[in-house]
C-alpha cells in the first residue's frame, strides 16, 4: 500500500492532499480533536462529518516541535524533503518545518488493512500476510492471471482496492518473492512493475545492495568495505568467497539473492513468535523520582500485551522486558515459567522479576514488555491458560549490574 497510514488520514482530511504530512508522535484521540474545534471555531457545531472542512491553519505544524516522537509514515510530498519513516520528529521539523503533524489512529489503519486484504483474497485466494500494509500473492492458478505477464491481474487488484477504499497500492510482479518485493518499489505510487528473469542484469544488478530485502545497514557496510556496492558487483563474487567472508548460511543466501534466486513458498498461515508492547517517553524517566508514572506505564504495557494475547487466542511462557537508557543503550531480560499464561497480573509479576536484573540507576527513554514461546490457548486447559499454578523455573542470572535503594521493589512491587 502507498504511504498507507498517511493515505488513510487523507481519506479523513482530503484538504491535505498534495501537502507534506507526517504521521506520528502520539495516538489519535477523536474527542480531543472535536473538542478543540468547537472551542477554537465555535461558529459551528463540529462533528465527524465535518472533518473535511477543517481549515488548513487549524492543523499543527512540525515547526517548533519539541519532543522525542518518531514518524510512522509520511506523504510523498513530505518525503521530497528527506523526511521518512522512523525519523525523529525533531529532525523532521528541521527538514520540513511546514509539514502538518497528525497523530496515529491504529484502529482505522487495521480496519482498512482487513478491507484491502479481503478484497485481494476474493480475487487471488493464495495470499501471504506480511503486515498491516503488505502482502505476497501467488496467482499461478488464478484464471487469466498470466495475461500480459500478470499485469492485467495487477490492474484488477488496484482498481478493486481503490473502488472499495479510495486507497492506492503499488504491485511488483516477478517469478519469486525476492524480486517481487523489489519490483513493488519501482513505480510508487500506484504503479505496476513486471520483472522477468531475463531482466536481472538490466533492472536488478545496477541497484545498490541495500535494495535486497535482507541486506541491512551492517551487511551493506561490510560489503562496501570489500568494494561491493551494487547487486551486480555482489553477483560477480564467487560463491566460495562469500561463504568465507559472510558465513556458510548468509554467504550462500547473498549469492542466491544477487542472482535473483528465491524458492520461498507463499505462507498462508503462520504462528507469531512473540507479542510485545513498548512506549517511548516524552521525557527521560527515573526509576525512583518518576516511580508512580513508570509503575502505571509498566502495568498498562502488561495489560496491553495480555489483551493482545487474549484477542488473538494465544498464551505464552517466556516473559521479558526491554529498556532503552538515556544514552540510547538497549537491554533486555526475560524469564520462563512452567505454565502458559495470558494473565496481566502474571505478566506484570514475572516482568517485574526481570527488571530486578537490570540497572535502574540511569534514566529511561523506553520501556517494553514481551511474551514469547507462544501456544494457541485452545491447546491448553483452562487452568494453564489463566496462569494458575505459576512456578518460576528460570534462574535470575546475575547481570553484573548494581542498583541501590531497592529501586525495583519500590517501583515494580510483586503483585
């Protein structure tokens, strides 16, 4: 989907089309928006139906933003200024101060995500869900799917999604998932790109290595250190050389990827590895001085993870925490328990035990809670699913860190 979150917001606020808009920094609270409208523009009684009439000067701008919010996505007009996903809003404010800032609305994004995926499966049932805004489709057996190399089917999918939602998407058609992913980025927004095996040298090899999904910044830097900058240069390296320098598994994958080889099938059903929630604070918080605030946030995160597990029908037995300090260092700790659970009280208790193994003398920027080793709740008895009979089996391994004043007990007492 093209700039998915931003595009959904433009359905709500069509007056912002063509303008630089960034989404992020906080969650949308509809009542607050309407309350502010009725307070500052009292000449009319504002309702949900009137959002398209909000004047442009009402929307907040990035200029002067002070905080540590992060951009979730941005419109293409904003991206022209170098603004993009995962960028801090303060940095974005320097690049594009005139950009309009909107909060995120995950409920709305999930609604449109389910809608466009439902449309696709009606046309091409063999679909792999790759997140809120992306899917893979195997159209080998779709009647008429091979017409014009798949371009006819791609246009049909684009039209069906747009007619139903008003949203656009970009589609890459290729012999496998690796090349299709790359092709989907060629003609954004609302584009279609068809890549054949014979196109590898002309369309794929001139691209930088990072365009391969699976080559991150660290791998790119290592390749660059060997004078390898493009996919073609990577493809020219002997397989044995890649194995020697990047390991047997990753080196073999690099060789195959550079030659456009990928035999991964479409996965229509998959089990999540873990579920987590985390929050970045507006200001750095201290375990003692901000005890009440941190304690409330910690409890809420545990409740949110528990709600996610229960809503999706899972239980877990490995519970952990994630912290980012004011120096941006990240630490994680986890423990396993004997019984699977989705009980927020159990999650909080075990996560609190994990916090006793980290340094809480520094200020914190971020706090997160994670549950892993998941199992479908239907595979367990009621007692196990509710977390009764809790028994800790993981030893609290010493981290070599010290803390004082019983900080963890004060901030995160056992329930």
